[in-house]
C-alpha cells in the first residue's frame, strides 16, 4: 500500500496509513489494597446516602401497611460524623503558681573541681652540680694564601707600517 496525500492520517505530526494508525486503548489497573479500600469506602458512603433517602421517603409515605410487607430489619450502619469547625486558637498563657517558694539564703558558689593535694613529694637532692664554665676560644691559625695560576702574557708588537726599500730587496 502506498502512502499518498489522500490515504495518510496524521498523529503527533507524523503520517500513518489506516492499518498502522495508533488508537487509544483502555489500560488495566492493578487492584492494590489501597484501591480496594477506597472502592469499599465509596460503596459504603453511597449506601448510607441511599438508605437515608429511602428512610425519608418511607416516612413521607406513611410507612408500610403490614409488617409482612416491611423489609427485614437491617443492621444499623454508623453514619459519618459531620465535620466540626475547628476551635479558634488562643494564645498560650502559663499557669499562675499557687504558692511562692521562700527565697534561699545566699551561699557562695562552690568550685566545681579542686585539685587534690599531692600525697608524695620527691626528696630534694643534697648535691647540686656546678655550672659549666665556658671554654676558651681557640687561637687563630695563620693560613698561607694559595697561589693562583695566571698564564704568562705575550709581548705583542704592532706590525710595521711600511717596509723600507732596503728591506724589500
């Protein structure tokens, strides 16, 4: 099958043919304990509302003519209590003391910790060492200077400016 301008369907800005066009399908929902509780609670609340409406209609009609026509007695389902309005919040006030304690006499504070007295003191030595005397400075020694090598200087003489005729011959 070829896809033409007449045969395509667009879905999310993409072209599809009729056979492959995506369709929305319902998905399964797993029944969890929380979902089961919510379902049962909804049914219970619905039954309470329907029963209350039925009782009002029965009272308005005057009730049943005979006891045989009346449905069997049902167990009472507790009704959902109406929501109460919250009480206004008041500022906290501490309770008033019923008696006053006598004033304590002043006592100087006790130290938190005091070091214990030493039980043993080592004896003082009878002999003390004399202080050491400084050593005399050593006498200076004479060191001869070391000879250093210097290369001999060459005598350089400048070349003669002009040769004389007697030397050239």
